C-alpha cells in the first residue's frame, strides 16, 4: 500500500450532507464551468453486452469514446448509479466485512468530449476540493502515469508539471505505472493515462477519492496504442467515499447514506441488539446490518430501473441472500420491503424513478419473498431426512442449495466405495454441474469429511466443459457466419461495406392503402448452396442460391418479426423467388431459387441490375400484426395497473402474433384479456397516430417511459423508437416494420393464451383480415345457435366441422382458446353433441322465415340511417338449402338491395332496384353484373313477370369453403362501389307539416 509521511494530525472538518455534496459537485461544474447536466442512465446497460450492470460513470458515454455516437454536449456533469456484483469489478463477497466496499454506489463525474483537456480538468478538480469542499493541500496526494516501456509510452510529464503549476508540492506528486495510472475500456478501444487524487489517512495510507482519465489513445487488436484525433476527459469521484471524508466519520456506514437504513433495520427487527459498528471477525451481527443496508440499496435501484429477477440471476441471488438475513438474523421476512421505503426517501429526490416505481418494485419484492419462503419450506423435510442419515451435515445448516441433499447423498455413496482421502475431480465436477454445488460448498463438504479435493482435475474438466459448450454455441449461433465469411470478406474487398436495407421501412399511402414500391439495385454476389462465389451463372439448376444486392427493401428476420418473401427480377424472362432473408455482419442474404421461362437461355452475373419486389400482401399482414403486438403489450399493462408486466419474448408472422410476458402481482385473466382487446379496438377506431424516432443511445437516455425487453442488447446508433399516440400510448424500441396509424390494423382478436394465472403467460392474437374473418365465424356460430333446433343433423355436422376447420386455419391451435373463440368453440361442441331431433314437418320454411326477417331488418336499418342502398350477406344462409335460400333472397323493399348467401357451398345472389329508382346506369341487371366476375358466374334469365331493370339473379355457383369468405367480401366491395357511383337517394313523400322555403 502506498503511504506518505503525515506532516501533522490529519483531521477533516465535519460538513455537508450527502445531498449537499452531490449538489455542490454538479452546481460547481454547471455554474462555474458551463457543463450540461446529464441524468444518470439506468443501471441496465441497454447497448453494452459486455457487462451485466453499469459499473462506472463512463458507461453511458462509451459510444462517444468509441466514436459511434455523437456527444450530447461539449461538457457534461452527472451523478451515475453504478453496480458492481460481477465480472472484473466484483465486490460482493467483501460487502459488510469492511467499511468501504459496496454493491451499489454513486459516481460523480465531469466530462469533456473533445473540448478542454488536462490542464483545465486538473484546475477544476483542485479548485473544487480546496474551495467548496474545503480540503487542505497537505491532506492530499496526486499520482500520475510514469510511463510504460511495453506500450512505448513515456512518462506523462505534462500532467506532472500541471500539478506543480497549481501549487502542489513535489513531495505530494507520485508517478506510478500502468496498473495504477493507465485506464483502459477493454482489451481494445479508447484508453489513456490518468491522474488520481488521494486523501492521506491518519496512518499515512492513501484513499483514492477522484480519478481523472485523459482519453488520448486507442488500443489496437495487436496490443499497440495509437493516438486519437480527439482527446476526451472522463473523471469519477465516489460519492460514498467523499461523504465519509467530508462528514468526518470513521466509515461509509456512519454517513447519512447508511445511518437511516441501519436505523430502519433496528426499528423493524424483532428482539435484535442495536448496531454497534464493530469490524472484528466475531461481529457477525454488525456485518449483517451492513450487508443488508448495502443490498437493500442495490436491489431497490435495480427494481426501480426495471430489472426483473426472472431475467437477472445476480439480482435474484442477492435478493435471496437478503431474505435469508431478514428472516434468520432480524426475524422479519418483510424487512427488505420496509427498507425500499427508506432508500426511496434518501435517494428519491435525485433518482425519481425510485419513487415513481415504488409500488411495482415492492410488488416484486413481496413476490420473490414468498417464492423464497416456499423454496425454504420445501427444503426443510429434505434437510431433516439428510441429517437423520448423515448427522455431520448439521454443521452445514446455512446451506440453501436445492440440489444439496441429493448431491451430498451421492458424495457419501461414491466416496464410501473409494479408498482415498481425496475427492476425485470427476465427482467434484458432477456435484458442481449436476447438483449445483459451488466450489466453496464442496470445499466445506471436504473439510467436514476430513478430505481434500482434486482441484486440478476439477478445473481441467470444467475447462473442457466450458470449451465444449462454448464451441457448440458458436457452431449453432455462428454457423452461417463461418460459412459466409469468405464471401463477406470478398464483398468488403470489392468496396462494399454493407447492405443498405433502410428501404425496408419505405411505403406510400394511396387511397388509404399501403403500397410497397419496387427497388432497382445492383447484384453484388451470387452464392450456391455451398456458399461458393459465382461471378457468372449460365447454367441455372433447380437448387437454392443466395443473392446479395447493394440495397434491399426486404426485411430480414429480427426483433421477433419474420422475414419478407418475394421476387428479384433479373429480366422479363428470368426471376429469383426469395423464400427467406437473413443478415450476417451487416450484409443481407436473399435465399431462394431461380425461375426461368421455357426455352430461354438464362445468364446471371454480378454487377447487373436487379429489381426487388416484396410480397406486399404478406408484408401488410406482418405490419398489422407487429403494430398489434405493441398495442397488446400496452393494453395488458394498462389493464393490470396493480401488476408489474415485462415482455420476455414475442413472435410476429403474417398469420398472427404471440407475446410472452412475465407478470408480478395480479395475473392475467379472461376479463383482463377482454379489457385489453377493447382498448386496442378503441385505438384502432380512433386511428391513433404512429411515429418513429431515430435515436442514438445518448438521445435515448433523455426519453421517458420507454419499454424495452429485459436482457436484450440494442445498438448504439440507429435505435428506432416506435410511439403510438393516445388513447393507448405505447413507446417501444423496435426494429420492425409498422403501420402509419392504428386504423390500418382494421381489427384485432385475442384468440388464445397459455399460462393464464401464472407468472409467465403467453397471449396469441390476430389482426387485420384474419381478425375480421374470425369475427365472421363467431357471428356464423351465433346464428347456428339460434336455429340449431331447425337443422337437419347431417347438415348441422357439416356446418360445425366447416366452422371448426375455418377457425383452426385463422386462429391456429397453439394455446387454450380465450374470449370469443372459447365461447364459439364451446357453442360448437354443444351443437355437435346435441341428440338428433325428432323430425319436424317443415324445417326449411322456418329457416326461410329467419332469413327473410334478417333481410327486412337490414333494409329497415338502412332506411332509418338514411342510406341509399343495401348490400347484405345473409348470415343464416349457411344453414339453409338452395331452394329456400333462393326464395328468401327475393325479398324486396323500399331501397335498392343486393343480397348474397351461401348454402351448402353454393353462392346465391340477387339484386333488387325499385322501379322509381331505376336509371339508365343503375338497374338490377347492371348492378348484379359488377359481381359476376368475382364468382366467374352468369346471370339467370329473368323469371316470368320480372324485369331485368328491377330484379336480377345470379346462377347458383359452387365455391370452395376456404375461399368463400374472401369472394363474398370482394363481391360486396364491388357492389358497394357501383351503388355509390350510380344509385340515387329514394324520393321521400312530402311532409305536410314541414315548412318549405
């Protein structure tokens, strides 16, 4: 440990609350040195997969130093929430045993992004310490980088001389090597020398309080360092250490940061002595006080920032350690929830999310506490049985590993057959890998049984195991990358750095419809199924190929959304059918096969033009479903105001969508799903506006209430924030394709769910045309229920089977039916199970009467609504015979009416136009004629006494039941368009009581 002579008794004036220390730091840089305050980022590193938590103040600016993100301002200051529980910085085991190690801490920092540099940074730091913080120069020591021959870097004399110029005594300036005074982000990337400011303790030892990093180099992959074009300053001051120093107390746990927490533990404990502040080996109670106080801060901050224990093993394990302390030491299993209130009270003004997310965080704490208690209860019997058989394990009564009982039994049975005092590496590995026993516990088992362990053998097996799994994972995840690497390297050598796929987000709106334009671009690479490069392909075989183009409008599978399909047209005789699309190293590969006209000599070569045409209908369905999943996510959260809901997975296809959730608190139910569906339909009816913002990671930190997927890593730049406006507000990071407004979805229908009432439900849904088809089938079932007593048994069975088949095609069968689908299937089961009725004398006339009543009701509704005409599909027609349906469709009325029905898979249609509304362009014959092409049918000759001007009928036409719904919809749209263009409003009789002008 570095020590310096103590010139006099070191004592610091007791001053400042922690809040004041923090505010003084921030205000000093804002008011005196024109810095901009940047709020702390979440402790969850959204764009950095290399660390489980933000562990330093620089993390949220990492992209700035890497050059991938623009700086938010030239100068910044902040207080950053940091957590160190894993990886390089893991202080977990030391927490509570000493006075200064913590899992959560605050890092005060000031930053220069290519603005000021060493001299200004040192001056600002020195002035703050000697000025507002009132420290004395004789109590401080500074260190600087003394150089490193392996990096070929000289001593940082510039920094040394700056400190001298500020009046620091040469005896208080120390040069140290790279391990102390050279900062690096990682194995590669920005790095540079640093200078540290230390306080001298009464015994002459030093405690670092501030680190000033000068980022001026880049560490290359070969280990060398090169100069950066722009230099940055990155500083970090631990708030807890400064609070101890400026408040003049012996340890961090005696500051106003921890004292309220320790008091809260004392207050909410049962029959436990007060905290005495001892640090001896026997002071286990005081250590428990400190550990719980520390862990409560870390857990509270994590939960307030949206960390879910289900997605973070670190948080779950620390919560369980804390629950154990709460129950076993302080006799209060709910103590952690009490401590959240205290953390929110002390930190809430600085980090308001601790207050705004309090109810959600406490809900998770209580849920995890119950789960922990349940787990412990399950271990009790196993433990008693184990102690009866092996009494010596009583001394290990603190063990709460679920696999311990079985593991210990296997250990005893195995070693009883071995004549050795060494636990073999194979057995250690099995205890570790199969039963989940950690090395420390295995060592305790060995000591308990007077044995030693074969550590070397265990480490060899563990290394092989990790290597095998790592290799298997790489082969699974990177198999395509390996296969395509040579082609990608060749593309890069040819000057093509990536595929520009931003065209996938482009569309045009014409007559309220989305249109996806074709894209003409250059063909850059042709690969066969063995990934071999082909410059010219003149013999086209019926086998898969891969095409890479300079640009593409095809969406590759990512973000839970399936890829596009379509066609790449080479020329008028040759095209490429694209079946799937994927991306590797920023290059988009289109997989498919060539389609060639007969007798055409095909030739494809790199560099030629190609026109890309996506399947627009499929893309539209995918767009509808992806926007629907955002609305579903938002609606479920809104329908469960007293729960915490997190998305843990999703899938969007052209046939539907599903959403995997993690739910704490009130669980999903039928009523919640119905309420969510109503909210989504309200948003669709109001045609809520949808916009997309393109942000980088720094800009994202300024946005509030953004929904992300826990554990998902996002890019530093090009982040797409999809925002759906009121009435159902949604803000999600998403790289998928979306509709311009909610009205484009047309309709939604929640169809199925798995795990309702559990913590991990999955909800299935359809939107757009599929939702409309589902509702048509629900209505059809309802009509069936109304007339089931009138139907012929054979006809009833056919109808039930037909509806079930159609529902399966539209809704799928991956979960338990919910909502209207569940009601519909129940009704169908009841109908199919009905006993055959006694023969009725005239069932057909009864159905005909129902159909005629339906037609009259539709016509009257149109009259009452002031409409000019009626286009109606008779729903109960599915249940009728041809002759009865034909008679029913002859029903006329005061309005022009075009009526359709389907009986036994045969379509019937009739048009009626009242004589006084017939015009040259609008007759029954002409009106009916607009739908005949849809069914490829002809008109019947007029019946005796009828005129083609007022009445026309289509010849009954057989159609596929699969296509029936679509054909009817197309016909109805054609009939409506024709009537809108040609029909006149009916003349109303004069009202004698109405005044005429």
